C-alpha cells in the first residue's frame, strides 16, 4: 500500500480521483485537500462515496508526506502551487493544464498567462500510457492530458505513427457538461445547457496544442456542448496519404492497440454501437477508437474516439499512469467496464 | 393598442411575458425594465426574440406612464417596489408571490419575512380566470398564482366546488428547472440537476398556502425536480366523500371546464397521453387536468394537472388575466397549442 | 379560405403540417388521411391538438377535391402515390424525398430504388422560398427539401451565391430523434437513443445530393444523433477563396438574408447563443445561420445553421412555400418565435 | 470458481447479470442463452462488455449442467421454462415476476394468467438479503423481487418491523425507461418518452402485491415514467402511529440498516443529495433510503428509497443473493459505488 494525497479534491476531477483510489487495492487515500470544505466529509460534495469512506477534507497546510500527490487544481493556479507541494511526495501527477505543454510560449498563447515555472516543463512526462508507457515507468512528474486532447490523440496516433495521413486535421469535439467543472455559472445553468448543441469553440481551443505536440499534426478544433453530463466524442477529419487503403488503416489500428488494456477498436459495419459512443463508457477507463473511410473512394478518413472525460479523460488516466509508474498491473482499480443501457 | 411595461424583464418569467406581449395584437410593449442589463437589447438574454423586436431594457427611473404594468420581480422585493411603481399604470399584474396570499401572517410564515404592505393585500384579485373571471373584469391589482399552485388548484377545483372530496389532500408536484429562475447556483448546475429526481420539498412549501386559500382544502405538498426545463405536473391524492362515484367526478370536471378556453379534461382509458403530461404543453397556455379513481373500488382519487410553468403557470396566465380585464377575447395572443413530439 | 388535405397525417411531419394549418387564417383543413388510424380523431396520435380540432382521419379513398394537398408520406411510396393523388388538388406539396432530386440516376443511387416517375421530376419546384421564391409563386408541384439539407443549404447559400468559397465542403449534421419518424425500432428506443452521440452516417447521406444540387458544391456529410427530440444543427467546414475576408463573409450573409422573414444571421462575439442553437427554435419556422472564421488567419470558415427539423426543416417550410405560392404574407400562420429557456 | 448460466441473456437485466458475473472473482460465466441471437457474441447487444469477454450466446438446448442458473426471462414465460431448466443447476435465481408471490390467486390477479406451477411457489425464497438473509443461506430457489417493489420494501421495512406506521401506504414510484426492457414499442420511443412525466399506473400495479406480502401493509401504488434510463425512486406516504416521533423513526432506520452492506440511510437536513436520489446510484448495488417527517407536526411521514432498477432492483440483488447463498462476502463483485456527477 502506498499513501496518496489529492489536492483540489472537492471538484469533479478530484472526486473521481478519490472514487478510483478508494477502490484501488494498493493505494490508501491519506489526505484530500479542499480549500472550500476543510473539515467537512468528502462524501458531502461527492455523495456517491457515502458508505465507502469516512474521510474529511483537510487544508494544504495539514499535508505531510506521501508517496503520490494528485493535483486536481485549476489551470494557472497549479503552476504556482507545484513548487510548494512537490516536496511533499515522491511522485506528482498533475491533472491541470499547466504542465502539459513543453513549450512555455505555446502555454502563454493558449492559457493567456505567462508560465511562472517554465524551467519545470521539461521534467514532466505525459500521463498517457498509450503514448509514454516506457517513460512513465520511471516518471515522478506526470501531466495527464486534457479530456478532448486524449480522445483526439488516441484516435489519431495509429494513423500518425504509421504515417498514413496528411498533417492537416479537423478535430470536432462534442462534450458533456461536467468538463466545465463544479462551479456554477450561466453557461452551465441547467435551463440553458440542457438539450443544447452549443458550439463554444470554433478554433484555437487549448487542446489543439496538446494534439499537435503529441501527434505532429496541424489540428483545427471545434467543440460543441451537447446534452450529457459525462462523455467526450472526437471526430477527426483527416486525409489519407496517396495510396493508403482502408485495409492499411484497419491494420494500423489493430496493431497499435492490440495489447492496450484500455483502448478498444470499434469500427463495425452495422449496429447502433458500431462506432465509438461515449454513453456506454460512463465511469469506465476505456477509450473506444474507430474510423470510417469515405464510401465514395476519396481519401477522406474519419478517426473517431469516445471516452468519459472524468475517467480516461482525467482521473482514470492518472490512476493508470500511477499503475504504470509503480509497475503494477495496469488495470488495477480500473476494472469497471461501463454500463448498457444507460 | 394599449401600452405595457414589464419590470424584471430579463428573467425567465419576464422574458415569457415579453414573448407573449410582442405577439399580442392589442398590446404594445413600451418598456422592459432590467436592473442588470439597462441599455442592452432584450434579445440578448432572450435569444428567441431575435428578429421579433429591437427593444432595449431601460431602468425603473426611465419609466413614464402605461396602461398596464407587469411585475416579474423577486418575492419580497416586489412588495417594496409596488408602492413606487403602481402609480405608473392603471393596471398592475404581479407575478411574484408577494400579493397572492390575503393573510399577512400566513405570508410571514411562508416567506420568512414580514409583509411591508399588508394594507394592500386586500386590493389584489387572483389572476386565474378559471377562478375569478368576474372579479378580473374590473380588477386593477392582479396577483398571478404560483406555477405549482395553479396546477393543483385547477386539478382540485372541480372536486371542491362540487363538494366531492374530503379536505385532506396530498399534493405531489414534479417540476422542471426553469422554475428556479435564471440565477445560477449549485442547485441548478447542469451536471447536478440533469436526470435528477430531487425531492426538494417534503412539506411546508409556500404553494400549499395558495392551494388552501383557493380550494378550502388542507394540502400537504411535496415537490420533486425531475429532468425537464419547463413543465409542472401535480398529482393530488384525495379521498372521495362517501357515496361519490367516478361518474360524479367525470361529470364535475366536464361541467366545470366545459367553457374554459385553456383547460382540457384529459382522462382517457388508454394511450400514452391519457393523463396530463407537461411535455406537450411547452409554450402553450393550456392546463390539462385529469383524474383516476382507484380500480379497487376504494375512495381514493388522483386529481392530476400539467402545465408549462412559465406560461399557464406564469406569464400566460397573466396575459389571459389581462385579456379578461380588458374585455378582449380570452385567447388573444395565446393561441400556440404546444408541440408533439417534443 | 382554401381547402387543404394532408396525406400521411398521423406521422410526425404530418402532425406538424396539421398543427400549422389549423392555426393558419386562410386555410381550412378539409381532410387528414391515415392508413393506420382511419376514423380515429387526429388528436389521438397528436395530443397537442386536443381542443383545437375535432377532425378525424379518413382514408385515401375518401378524398375528394382540394386546393392544396400535402404529402407527408414515406420515401419511395410517395412516387407511387403521386399519380393517383395529384388530380385531387390544384397544388401538391410533397414532403418526402421522392421529388427533391432532379436527376433520376442520382435518386436511384441515394434511395436504393429506381424512380417510378422520372418524367415528373422536372415538374417540381424546390419548396425553399429563400432559394426559389419567384418560381414558387407559380408552382403547383412543390418538393420541400430534407431537414439537414435545408440547414446546410441556408448556411452555404450566401457563400456560394457570392462565390466566396471553394467547392469542397464537409457538412457535419447533428440531429434529434424525431427526424427518424414515429415508427418504433431499436435505433430510437429511449434507453438506447437517450444521451447518445451516435454517428449514424459517415458519408454518402442522401441529403448530400440535395446540397450539391442547390449550392453547386461537393459536400461530404456526416450525421450524428445527439440528445434532443427536435432540432438540427449543421456545421459546414469550408475554405474561403484566396483573398476573401471575414468582412466579405459577414456582408454576404447580411445582404443575402436582409429581407428574409425566417432567416436570422447569428454570429456574435460573445454570449451563450452567439451561434445558431436549435433548442431555442423548437416549434418555430426560423432558421438561424452564422459563421466563424478561423482566428489564426487561415482560410477555413465554418458556416453554421440551426432549425427545428419538423418546422423549417419540414412542415413550416411547406406552409411558407404555400404562402408564397398563394401570394399571401409569408409569415402567415408561422409567427411562433420559439422559446427560451427550453 | 462456480459455473453460472444466464438465460434471457440478451435483455437488459440479462446483460446486467453478465456484467456483474464477468467481474465476479468466484464465478465463471459458462453459458449465456438467447433465443434471438444464438451464435452471436454477447458484446453485440451489450457493447459495454467489449474487451471483457469473447462469449457467444447459445440456445437453451446447448445448456448442460451448472452450479447456478439465472433466469432473466419474461414474466409468464418463466413459469413454463422453469421445470425444464431447473434440473440443469443446483441453484436457480429467477429475475422474472413468476415466483415472487406466494399466492397463486394473487399471481393470477396481478399477471392476468393462471400460474402453471403453483406447486413450486412455496419453494422460492425472496432474493432480498435485507429481508431473508438467513433463508437465502440455504436456498436453491430464489426469486428476486421487482425493482419498484425492492425500493418500497427497503424504504418501509424499518417502519413496519418496528411497528411505527399504520397499514395504509401510498407508494409513488418514479422510474427510468430501462425498466420496460429492450423491446421497442411506441411507449418507449425516444421522441415520446424523452422528457416525459408519464403516469402510467394509477393503481393496481403488480408490485403492490410484493410490497404487501413483504411488509404487511396495504399499499396503493402509482408509477410515473420520468426522464432517465436507469433509476427508480419510491416515495411512500405513510402515517405514524400515535405517539411515534421522528427520533423513533431515525433510530429504527439506523438500527435496521446498521450492518447492511448495500443500504445507506440518507436523511440529512441540507444538501442537494439530502434524500435518496437515483442518479448517483447508476451501476451501483446501493439502495439509499431516507425519510422526512412533516414539519407541521402531523403524523405524516415520507419514506423514500432510490436504486438502479437493473442493479439493486434486479441483477445486483440477484448476485448479492448468490453471495449470501454461497457464504461468500456479500460485496463480492458488487463494489462499484456509483458516479457523481452523472
């Protein structure tokens, strides 16, 4: 058993880290920090954890020393917290956006603020085992990627690794409301958000930079909020290189993900679930990826992925990275397969 | 054409008053007051009105004189506004809770504040034509009832008018999220409110007092937020008086509502919509009412109603009251029948 | 008053034609044909029409002679019905897909069946006043376009008319469940369809051919079912021709739709509803169109449209076409502006 | 490891049994019978199981011999299947309604058919460990109760066991769409069912008889379909016996469920989740129960429960019963706590 602390533990991502760690056979949740609810039970903001834990939130000052520290704190605040918190644990896994990009200028452009610790950016490994399993084995600074970025990266990687597509990619992301967090505002007011198809980003979304960095493509991303609480689907419009066939594509996906515990290739000819659908992934760490060539014989190819933004797009990915880091079986604590119907 | 002003015009009820008045052939919307958005176009917070009006919000100070003033201002604030605003119009129609109850003590108990103008309570007529059509014809102070109260009152009135039921009634209200207004908070955060069955009131709801006042029953009310933006359904559990039959009940409903333009008796033997269902009433001023006797021959009777809380449960009812007040055809500006499917 | 008959009147589109015609001041609904429910009241399958009409369905055989006939019958069946039914009315407005395409071979490719009356294809005018207002003025054979096609065409027309874009266009359509009609099947089972992001067409959708025919572009279309009953949004990914600026685009949209009663240009800098959103259009005949240039200065341009698939994407468009055909004010019977919140 | 077979394995309950057993450390799923999909992979109708199993459906004829047989077959069909299937396993757990009621006449009244094997009714133990843990330890014929009945029974049992309430109880059940199963029909068509508040049973629901049998009360039940796929909430309106206080009630709940692994008492003074809410229980085997006394000091008491109808209201309860039957830790394979937000 190792001892873990979670900072920012009252938010949606923090709560999901708690849920997964409380069910993890090799991790003890030793501390959950919340600046809003110090002293309160964690099952207040996370009512699904009732009966599972008696843990209460503590303050940052009450932290002592841990094997692993999960940061589920806001963008731009985390880079300021890190120097203070990092000494409290051997391994730090950051779920914010602050240490995902290796280039400080790109960070400034995307996050509208200068990076306060550009010197630390190079220390972080991307917390995505499918991309960086070997590096994660020895990593003590891990940055989990963004939810929509994770989906797009996993959809595109088989194609870019095998050199099958041209560099220009349109990434169309559809997302549930939980991605915007637990802070109430007009944008996530139920009466406004319910049943919407809200095109909230038409270009320049932050996750573009992560996709570019991971896949070496030139992505342009749109993002639409649709009716769901959890769930992200990315539809990437790509162009096959001259001479590449659908069979090449299928082979590349199969090969790339043959041994991956949490990526399923879903590209069937028929059935309601023949392509990746987020709703059957609620609570699960799976990312389903698939593809569809243009029936007319053009070089267009859709690369599609679906995941639960709080699990494989956040907390689950972080726990999977911990499992890799610790040399544990990768599925540990992440066995929930998702539900149907739901 | 008469000239109307709407105060509190940026909220959900205010917006619905605007929508209905802008489509009303005998009313000109001369002013829309919002303390939050003075100078801004009304189609900002009410995007459905784009192309329908170029009106901008003004401040209360900019008001001059109107034929009718609609108050869509908050509970407890309205009683303070009224003395200042009333002189600006011949007729005032209040949609807040402040002048619904005739008894100041009951108001204090239900709203947690002393009434500041108990002397004015007696001047108000209930803005529910089905109950008070004659009084409304000459009324210049009109208080539209609460959304859940309206539904329960219309479900119960045929029974209480005909003396068919015992006085103890359980009122079970189910409601969409728009009833809690346009102010964002944790309770109406999409991720929390979506798909919920939230029993937010188990007894003592304010609308109990309105039902008691209107129907002479002793209601106990529960209220549950279910997944919907608009829509209220009330299921009243009542006990038939000794000897009363289902045929008596059916006759009472038919008789009571035979000539009502906006109440439909819906109590069929089969079909998905055999009892009142709010979803087909979105945007409509109909209140559907129905009933179901216990098949086992007991004296239990369900009295059921459904409406759109922002229309027949608010703005539509207010406009219908205006139509009665002015001696106009009652359906004027309220012809939209609702949608199916939706 | 003219006399109208609706065939296929028990379906979702048929019901919407009935709703609109029953509220139309110059049309009398003289007959509603349903092969499933002959003799039954139309407010059975269309419960929103209770209290609005006492009409009952009749059979095709009972039809006599009308001024206008609306066909809301299935694809592939309508081309067989038409020769039999056309003599019963001066004007025929078809809402099926059978007479939308001018080219019989394209029809065969898209609908998987030979056209049985290719000779009649040339007689039909597209029932989209924004494209064909002048032709409609004298038209007696009118084919209303498909719901997703209508949205895409209205999004693209200002750009293609002004010659601003390259011919290759990706059309990404998102749609509610009512588009698949009133026939129950596994695909529209609530437990399966609810909350889904189902990519049901990845290329080759029928509506591609209508878009190509109307706009002269080469569209590739994807379609996703998202959680909604009504509502279509199309996001068209286009490429601006060399030298075209965002100001050119804005001017083209403004100019093209300056006098259109049912198209609103929605392309604002901020706000939850700054781009076209279907949910505020439920029940309304508006199509909102907008655009977004790529912030990075590339030549990419999104052209976006939203509508209610059963109204502007179907029945409303048909009634608007009738208004044009008859020389009536175009808004007649179509005044409902949509709701907010909803 | 024991060997299990599931009959009716392609339905929603059958799929949930498969999901739970596939994750159960002491059970091997040796056969899954489906008459509709023989030879097809189980992850076809149950796409959430992709990557979890390669199992294919077999026919009833292909069954050999198992330790336990789960019947997830339809009401009225199961009583005919049982004699044929029972010899194939030592232990049979039936999830249909056919062996829940001990009285054949009551069965006939509720299910509209004579029971074909009334002689077997007495052999069955109710598959609800909270009621029948001791009997289950030695049981080889187990009948899992209905989903709404389970909720109501768990809400009422602390009160009836302690003799705190009068026998007349109103049970108000609200339910998601998955309870009606995987067979498409007009009632569960997405466009009709979405956003509805459909009062589909006003009295005489079958589950009344189970509640009466288990709790010794006289229930009258109403049931409403609300927008959700999974989830049941029951609100029981009860009357406290003379002299019973809220403290007595609280003590009774605490005492009754102190050691129960899957029942949580949720009756707090504040918070969005202060009373049982089904949405945070998706996929979980918890049943949350709570209560609310009338603030006015009357003897009215609400007893409330929430659960996932396919888990604690079906498959989870069955697996928990198996755990008890086998003497295994009761939580085995049922550890998933539910999600928040969702």
